[in-house]
């Protein structure tokens, strides 16, 4: 059975995801832009496309966040560099 998430959980998740993004260590990459916001890809998996620059050039990254079921508790998070396939873990 699929449960529809209430606005309270979605808002709490948005706050948690944004705070995590602001604290994430992207190394030598400087985030310059992002897409329109977080995408709820699956029930408890969010992602967001980011654009960054470094001495190596421009990068397109995807930040992934996995939440506990029906909660804003973050279970796992990482960022994937689409050009290299490297995973950034903070």
C-alpha cells in the first residue's frame, strides 16, 4: 500500500534536505547553480541536480538523499559527479 505523504512530512524533508545540502563538503567544487529544487523520485528518495565549477572545469552533480519511511530522518546521502561517476560522501 502506498501512503500519500502529508504536507508536514514534505516540509520537514525539504528543510532537512536543504540544511544537508548547505553543510555538504563538495571539496574544491563551488556550487554555481541548481535546477528548480528537490525531486521526490521514489517514496523516500530525493535528488537534486547541481552545477559546480572547479580548477578541472564545470561539473554536473546529483545530490541523493534517502529518508526513513514516512519521516524526515536522513538515512543516507551522497553526491554523484555525472562526468566522472565519482561519488562524493560528506
